[in-house]
C-alpha cells in the first residue's frame, strides 16, 4: 500500500507569533519554522505502518515556498521514502491545497492519505475533508487509533462527546489527532541518509490546478488583551472576591 | 439572502451550539432555514421549529443519516445549496468533520470557526491559536462558514413557529459505516455551555486526584475540563481538553488548577469572563490572564477551597 502524507511548514509551536505593523499578516521573517505537529504525527503513523509491513512506500508532499524542502527532509529523516514539493508563490488556501493533493494522489496512485487534523497557523481544519470529497473517498477525521483488516480501515475518532469508531472503505483519507502516537526524533544516521532521498519539485501548473485564492485578507490584528488581575493571599480571600467583587459564585 | 444552518442534534433535540449558530445567522441577515437530517428526528425538528428567528425547518428523515456520517450528509447539503447565499454549521467536531466536505463539493473555500461577522461576505476569525485575528472577505458565490459558539449568544429556544418541510434523503454513499462509540457519561453540565468550568492540568498528578475538582464542580454546578497534558497523561478522557485543538469555552468563571497557561491552552479559555488560577509557580504564564491568582500548592489549596465553599 502506497501512503501519501501531506505536511505543512508552519511557525514553530513554541514561537510567540507577532502581527505585522501594517496588519497584512503575521511576521514570518527570521522566525523559527517547523513541521506542523499534527503532520509529524501523520508521518510517524505512516512510518510505523511501513515497519509493520502494511505500507510499501511513503511519499511526503508539501505545498508552499521553496523552503518546504527542509520540512520534507525532516520527514525523510523520520523514515519517509520520497518527497514532492509543490512550489507556489501564491498564498494557498485549503481548497487549493486539496486540489493539488488530489492531483498528486492520482498521479502516484496512493491508497491511503494521512493528513494532520489542523495546521496550527491558519487553524482551518479543512484540507483532509476537502481532499476526501474531491476524491470521492471515505474520511476518518480526528483519528486517535487505526486498524486495517480485509480492505477496511477502522478509525477511532476524538469527538466532542468522547470517542467514535467508523469503518472506512479503502482507499480513504485520514486526519490525525494528537493522541494517535508520539512522533520519533530523527537519528543522526537517518538524517544523513535522508540527504540522498529523492525530492521532486512540481508547480500547480504542472498539476493543472488553479490555486487562485477565494478569500481576501482584509486585516490581521492582535486580539484584545485581558487586563492584568490581582494576586490573592489565601483561599478565603479568593472565595470572598469571587462572591463579593466578581459576583460569579 | 437566505441562510441554511446544518443543525447539530441527536434526533431527540438540538445540540446547544446550534442555537449560537442561529444568532450568527441572524447577524448575516435574510431568512434562516434549519436543516434537520437524521433518523426518527421528528422531536429535533419540532424543537427546531420553536427556535426564535427560524423561518423554516427542512427535515430529511432517512436511515442514511442515523449516525451523521459526513459521506452521507455532504451530498444532501450540496443538493440544497443552490437556494442559499450562506451555509452555516457550528464549529464542533460535527461541523468541522462535515462542512469542509460539502464546501469542496461546492467548490467553495470555507471560512472556519468565525468569532465575528462584519457583513454578509466578511468574517473575523482567530488564527495562530488566537495569537492573531484575521478579517477575511469571501469571493465565493455561496459562503460556507463554521461558527465559534462562544462568540455568539444562544438564540431563545422558544418564540418561533417555523413551517416544516420534508426533503428526500440522498442515499447511502457506501463509503463508511458507524461501528460504535464510547461517550463520556457525566451528570455535570456540558463543558462548552457550563457557566463555571474548573480545569486541571499536569499538576494534578493523577486521574484519581481529579476527584478533588469534581467535588468542587458539584458544589458550584460546574463542568470539569483539562489541559492537553492532563489528557495525554490519561488522567481524564480526550473530550475534557480545552484549547487550540480541543474545546473552546467562555464561561462566567474559569478556574485553572495546576495549569501553566501555554498559548494553546489559553486559546480555548481566554474569553472567559473571570479567570482564576491556582499554581505553585508564581511565574506561570496563566497568571498573566488570571483575574485572581493564588500562588499555592494545589494539594493544600483545593481541599481548602472545597471547605470554604461549604
Ligand atoms: C499542536 C499543539 C496543540 C496543542 N493543543 C493544546 C490544547 O488544545 N490544549 C492544551 O491545554 N494544550 C495544548 N497543547 C499543549 C500545550 O503547549 C502545553 O504543553 C499544555 O497546555 C501544558 O499543560 P499543563 O499546563 O497541564 O502542564 P505544564 O505546562 O506541565 O504545567 C503544569 C503546571 O502545574 C503547576 N503545578 C505542578 N504541581 C503543582 C502543585 N502541587 N500545586 C500547584 N501547581 C502545581 C506547575 O507549576 C505548572 O505550571 C498543544 C501543543 C501543541 C504543540
Ligand atoms: N500547504 C500544504 N502542504 C501540504 N499539506 C498541507 C498543506 N496545508 C495543509 N496541509 C495538510 O492538511 C492538514 C490540515 O490543514 P488545515 O486544513 O490547513 O488545517 C495539515 O496538517 C496537512 O497535513
């Protein structure tokens, strides 16, 4: 089974994000970038499937600027076999990305696609569902457990009320949640090996996809901040303030 | 203009976030139509017809909608879409799973988890875990939008008398089936709608210790939540998680116990009216958003709090 893992390069989760003074977006220059944490979980799962003999080849694909190469190298060092960069200077939206990924899935004849449930930059939580729709495939979203048996994939999903399990006809699309696995760190030998692995570069035009944005960003601003509170000295004082000052209990 | 809301319900009644979505639809303007797709969902449809502001209820009562599979529901939304300028759903796991699938089939770029409406084409949404707020304008013919429930008041459950109309089902996709569920049972209020939430973090040290928070929750009529670290450690189930990738809450009172206050956690609770933090580390970032902070060992402070509350 060939597995495709779409990965996104985003601002590192530990970086304090700053809004640009001209309100056009967030500051990206000289900011530490990393693989979206949910995508790391997707790569890890695919590598485990390969180690278990379920997956035959893992292709990672990232759409964005030329530096997406670096993110792909990280995934190759974790154990993916091959990479594809879809280079685009246009800001990509989930629908455009889903269309690009559909073209790659068809080109590669992939049988399983594992995406993150959400990219922590735009917090959209859309791409996997959109890709499944465009392919006409089943979708397992927010997945925390996977089992494949007789051409059916059982996915346990994290939902608002608890957990839910669905059986998906394969091929299918999965989006993974935080508790599916704990991604590995790449070892030094594997980082060296990854340098020799193949990365192809494509453009949206090569794939015949129009990625013209549908949304216009009017402005990006800092959210209203909370006003600083007070420290209380004791539990008794806390309860008194909640009762008599804030009047919330 | 006319707005179709894909209602979240359990066949017997509406889920609370549907009511907040109705309020958001009211801000868009135009007629508000609620879609109830389910199996034996007459009770939910009746509840929908009573919601103030709703003009019409569409009922698709068919076996293929029993377990709310996106593969079955998305074609129904696509079939109904041409009559509407907007399609809305709550940004719950139900709406997040379903609406992008419908949007892609309609060739529309969805706008996720909005917290504000500027005009019928322009919406405000938090990005980067709430570190920034983007205002975006859609150029698509139909706007497909999910609604952050905490940013809109719930519409009154009574006062409406909408007409009900039946729509045909679209059949089973044959792509997926529902196997089962493990729902967290609780007598306490639902996390996302509770007036008071008390959450525990890694500092709680174990699942057993959450009993301390549960006793306080019962005194206050509160819901219990948690940080990701507490969920990852297995102290409490996944549906307790508050944050960027869990639930968003905005109660009157949020009490954070043994939670450091990482930006991803703040993303899910910083719109609470009053925030209390109990943490032994006076440098913990949670104190930067807390209205009332108590620097103390939680294993002393929490039992004391229980006593003080009588
Ligand atoms: C992609 C991504 C998504 C994420 N999504 C979320 C999310 O949705 N929600 C979320 O919460 N996190 C999320 N996180 C994780 C987040 O970054 C933090 O790691 C997490 O919130 C930390 O949880 P915590 O505060 O319980 O643990 P810690 O940061 O370990 O803090 C524990 C706190 O308890 C205090 N403490 C310990 N013992 C005591 C005691 N005896 N008495 C009093 N205080 C005590 C300590 O001083 C400390 O401040 C996400 C991270 C990533 C990368
Ligand atoms: N530009 C991109 N390139 C590759 N994969 C992407 C890209 N954008 C989103 N994805 C995938 O889609 C998931 C969800 O992203 P989003 O819908 O933007 O929240 C991510 O975790 C990735 O797996």
